[in-house]
C-alpha cells in the first residue's frame, strides 16, 4: 500500500507521527462506454452550450450561480477559503463511539505509526478500547477540512471521515405517521428480532453481483449466453400484522 497522507495525531501534549493508507477499495468492475457500431471508446468533450464548440481547458473557469448571474471564482478565492494547511489530526474531544450515527460515516483510513518508538500509538489504542471512546478531530486532506473520528480496529488506529451535521437532510418533510401498535404485536416483533439476532460478521456477506457479472463476461467471451434468473413471488399471508409475525417466527423455526 502507498500512503496518501503523512502527519501526526495529537491529543493533549502527546503527538503521534503517522502515515495514512486507504482502508477501502472498490469491488465494482470498470466498464468503458463504447460505440455499438464499431466498439470504439467514447470520448467526452467540454462543449459550449451556445456555440456547440469544444472549449479549451485553459479557457474554463468556475462560476457560482447567484440571482440568475454567475459569480466567477479564481484560484485566489479558493485559497482564501481553504483551511490552514496543517499536518496534525488534532483530537478535540473523546466521545462514545455508539453515539456516532452510522449516517455520518464516510471513508476510512488506516493510521500506521511513522516512528520506531510507537508506545504513544499503542497507548492511545489501549485507552480507546478500555474507555470505549473515539477521538473526535479535524484535519485537512487535499485542501479540504474533514471531520473525523479516531478509533481502534484490532491493533490499528483508524481515521474515519464523518459528515458535518448540515450535510444530513432533515426528516421533517417525510410523511411518517405514528401507527398504533398493540403490546401483543410489539412483543411478537421483539421475539422475531431476538430469533434472528446474531453477532455481526461481515465476512459472511460477499459482493455476489460483481462475481456473477465477471462470470458472464468470461462466458460471453466464449460465445455463451447469460441466463436470466426468474423471481419466485412469495404469497402474502393477509393484512393481519400479528399473523404475519407469527408466520415469520414459525418459518424461522422450520428453517
């Protein structure tokens, strides 16, 4: 792996030199857009919407639409707005990791100690595990200020970008009514949840779609045609919620 950022994690007066590595990788297949007539690759051009002519790259500027007019921005404007470039992930507070809603999570990075003496690195891991806390911090990555949490995964510190509060849409516009659920139905729902409950194990789940897609690609290269899987519709068990829950419990037991 190649590091994408080099700096330090700071908390209090303690500074831990680290390197960041991307902790995630895409599993999707990379497809090219082709002309169906001769399979030539399609190239996209930057075209003026009025003249329909291609615009040279050095003539392209960035603009923000304000009251039906564009305000043109230059590099100086973006530099003025950019956060001060630092090489420190400064932990501002420690929070219960259970309080961080999964909706806030974005990209994760592995933090590797960039020093032979990694005692402070090991200390932070052990302290976070014992306290069940995560460090809440800010840092600048690619000229953009990011909010992140610093948390342990096994014996490694992980820096996970999280969204700012204003990036999460409000739920007020959603039409969700408080339905009247009886105690009998709630008890049955809890019983069903407990019956399906298990320890979280992500290794049980595989990206089967891309595997199937790659198999189809190899088959098509050999002249074979893909078979379309037919859905098997399930019969509805009526509109009675309690009966549906009862049937679900019975099906689970039978399985």
